[in-house]
């Protein structure tokens, strides 16, 4: 049998990179989900203010629904920033970033401290959230993360009692080309996304992870 050479057709001019398409899809999903979640939240407030069902607002069932809706809205805000599209000229205020980091604290076991001044590009905010998600994966038992900005860029420094080490997964953050890496699970997609967005922004990543913490810098 003759050897066959498989040729891949080049991408047509103007083709959209897969990472950008994924970000646009993420933005679309979050945009469409926010509206019905907001409507549910408004409906709950109207039920609580209504006199037709006295005491319904204080019932454990209503409190559970209200907490679940707020948690879902917070997660959508987080995903919209972490996975959504970020135009080069979009900016993010420090107050907006702090609010997103507060959502992390309310919804998980990681405490976050922010030390920075001034606003920042939305693309950098996206990378910060993706890096925090990497630490969430590495610290399932909880811990703390300092997010700070210095002259050389952003640093995220994590501390915990113990980490869950996965060198193959963290290798996605390495710059070494041609290294066979296992395909991440859906719950681990933030690792290759962070690496991809860092390359697109020409922001080299540096990282380390040990038994009691780690650091991601860009």
C-alpha cells in the first residue's frame, strides 16, 4: 500500500481563532442566562413584599431559593469575565475586580486579598480569574490567595495547609512546545485557557506549586 500524506487545508483569510470563538460563545451564554436569573430574583423580591403569603420571605424554602439564585448570578458574573470575550480597549475598575473576588470568597473555601491601585485591562482581569481557578483546583481544602500588582506585572501567591498536586495538569502553563499533555476535563479547562490567553497577550507565565501553596505570575 502506498503511503498517504494527509494535507490539512489552510485556514481561510479572516478565520477566527478557536480561543476567540470559545470566548465569544462564553459571552453569549452568560449574556443570555443573566436575564432570566435577574427575572427570577425580581420575582422572589415581589413574593417577599407581597401580603398574600405572610411570612413567606422568612421561610427556609424561600431563603434557600434566594441564596441559590444569588450564587448562580455570582457564578455567571465570574464566568462572563473568566471565559468571555475581552476587547483590547476594555478596562476593568479595581472595584469591579474586588467585587468578583468577593464572589469567590462567598462561593468557595478560598480567601482572597487584593493589593493594587488603578484600573486594569479586562484581558488582565480575565487572566487573574483563570489563575484563581487554577488555585481552586489545587487547593480543594481551602486556603488564601494574595493578588497583587507590581512593576513587573501581576502575582498571585497562594497559601494553604496542603495542595492537590497534578504536574501534568499544571504543565499546560509551561511555554515548552511539543510536549504531549493530557486533555483536561471540563472542570479543568481554565489551565489551557489561561496559557492560551497569556500567549495571545504576549504575557509569559511563571508558576510554582509545592505542598503548602504556590504562585502564578504574568
